[in-house]
């Protein structure tokens, strides 16, 4: 690391104190995409090293993936496809649910959460929102949503989607207590960070039939292991929410532009 001015990483590389201390010339750490939990941002900035990313580039891809998981769970698409490919024709078995008329709870009203709200409002869903910071009035009016506390959101929603960073406060935030508040016919979707959900408690809730299903694109450890892999009524994808041709191209382009602007300003 010595002698380099810029370090560009993705999600797997840990930019910790040890690495930062070895990077005597480092001025900037950049991550194409969203999330900075693999970077010790506070320590880097205390050493005069700027940290940036490009979350705006993944908004559309991740928001569409959330809707994909919701629809896949509601219509049991994965199970129906496997059944049909095996030679069966189980039409009556796969009666599903429409999104229309259901309530969506969005935990985290940032760019992705808002975009999910926009897409789902087209389906005729009612929107509930929660965030630790005030949600601008224009956002509330545009989405025609109600801002509620976390307990109300979990107890009132047919679908709950998570869009929060992984911090000390959010680590395993969705555990036994919040899961117990959810309706028996409701679904949980997580495309943010795996550590936000207690997977063991989620697996138990699914096996006991306390909630109807879960769509996960992120996991406490990746690749995932443990009881979540055998839990029923799940759609599990390998952290591909932002894996579209358009999003990946834009992520690199945006970060490249920000790096150039950083050094021009300096």
C-alpha cells in the first residue's frame, strides 16, 4: 500500500486500521457501489484520508430486485418453475397473492427505499415508512406514505423491506421481537446488509409459520450457512441486487468522476 494515493475496493476488501496505517501516501479510498461497512471510515478520515462511494448508481437495480423478490414470494415463482421442470403440472398448488391493496413497510427512506416506494405504489400498494432521520415532506407527499414507528410498521405491513446500513445500532435489529410483531401472512425482504437480520430467529419464524416467507439477497456471512438455507418459503439470491450491466457500468463511471473531482479540487 505504500506509495499509492488512491485505493479502490469493492465489498470484500477490509480497509481496517492495519491497512490504513501501512498506506503512508493514501489520500482517498473509493468504493464503487453502496455501503461502507467494510471500511473504517472514521479512522480513515481521522488520518486525513477521504472516503467516497457511488450509492446513486445502484438505486434502480436494487429497487427492481426488491420488487422481484416480493413478486417471487407472492407467486411462488421459484417453486412453480422447479415443479414444472420436473414434469408436474401443479396449477392449483401455486395459487398466489397480488401486491395490489397490500401494505408495504419501508425501513430506511433513503434513495433506494424511496424508489421501491415509487415502484410499489404503481401496484396499488399502501406505503408505510420509517427512518431514524426526518423524512422530507415532499417525499411523504410524493409517495403518499405514512411515517410511523418501527413497531407499527412491522405489525401493520404485509411486506417489509429493509434499506439500512449495518451499524452497531442496526446489527441484528430484525430479531425475535420485531419478527413476532409481523402478520402471519407477511413477507420480509432484505437487500441492504445481512447482519441487519438475525438469520437464526428468521429461520425459526419461517419454520414455525409465524411469517409467510422471506426474500434475502444479503446474509450474515457470504456465502450463507446455517438454518436459513433449509428454512421454508424463502427466495435466496447471492448478493446480486446491484448486479446489472447498467448499474455496474454506472458505478465505475461515477466513482471515476468523483476521484477526478477530488484531485482537481485538491
